[in-house]
C-alpha cells in the first residue's frame, strides 16, 4: 500500500527522477556556495560569481528553448514532456544561480536590478502556471458535466439565453417571476467570477433548495418547465465556470511569455556589457 505522501508526490510531480535531478543540482550549487564562502568571497565579478552567472544564463537559455520549440512545430527535437520538465526544473535552478550570482541581495545598477526582478517574476509566474495547468483541468473535469470549447462559450450562452427566454414566456407567474429575478440577470452573457475558484458549481446546491420550495406549489407540468429552466441555468453556470478558469489560464500565459522574452533580452544585454566592459 502506498503512503499518502507518496500519492501526493505522484499527483503533483510527474517525474520524481527530474525532481531528484533538481535536488542534486541545487545541492551542488549550495556546496559550491559553502566552499566559495570558505575559500573566498561572494562577488559577482570574481571567478565564483562569473561561474554562477554563466550557469544561470545557460539554464535560462535552455529553458527558453522550450517556448521556441512549441512554436516551431516543424522542429521535432526530443520528447515534449522532457522539454517541459527541463523548462520547469531548469528554470528553478536558474533562479537559485541568479541568487548566488547576486550574493543573495538586490544588485545595484539599473540593468542588474531589472535582470534580478525579471528573473524573480518569470520564476514565480512559472510556478503559478504549473499550479494552474494542473489544478484547472482536473477541477473542470471532475466537478462539471459540461465540456465546451472556450471560443464557443459566448455563442452557446446566447443560445441558452434565447431558449430560456422562450420557455419562461409559457411559465406560470410564480416561475416567470423567479426567472426574471434570479435567472435572467445572470444568463444573458458569459460572466467571469472569482467565486468559481472557491466553488466550481457556482452555488448550485443552494439554488436547488430554493427551487425545491417553489416546485411544491406547482402543478406537474409547471414543475417540468421549472426543471427545464433550471437545467438551462445550471448549464450556463458551468459554462461560466469554464470561462472563468480557462480565462485565468490564458491570462497567465499571455503574462508569462512577454516577461520571459524581456528576460532573455536583458540577459543578453547584461552578458554584452560584461564582455565589453
């Protein structure tokens, strides 16, 4: 029987071997830092500091190649999963080497400061992206019945809204009032809500209790109309959940990539300045 901790590790770490490789790489870096502190001093300009900086630049460039590879579909170099894993763990090791290169403190000078902050932003946003890419698809697949293509959500919501409007026209006054007050304001267009990150169902359970109270005073035919109206509304709420979480994932990607490109440019400028002067 596997231990709970082992299950959790396999759930979030796709390849324990790569995790071990990262730990070994980080351990070597820390041993080098201890030897550096014992034999000399932490200084970006001495042999130790230049070694840390050169290694950081290597890992940054190698991690950046993952994004290049994804866009150059004609180029098939290695397994995609291995490139992704190197992108993740190489990026984390890059940040550790940047810290070592800058003596674990904010550097002086405008270019160096830009480099340090961009490195930190890219690394932190990368780990946020890992979480979103693992958590969002798993949450959507496990908790929702509706599967929909992101680009089609506005079109499908408009269709659902039209069907609900037609159905409400033939409902008794009590159901019609329920539709106008509770359903119509939230069914006409896609809505992104922060609440879906905490309750992926959009409060469906609470709504079910309210609808159950209303259905007790209705005839059988009217209850069927109410049930159909609520089914349409639940489908729309699930589309809103898809819209909210998938938008977060896409927004992260559009934020992470430009900053990563800026980091590559600043690193290239930094290397040029170091070599030139």
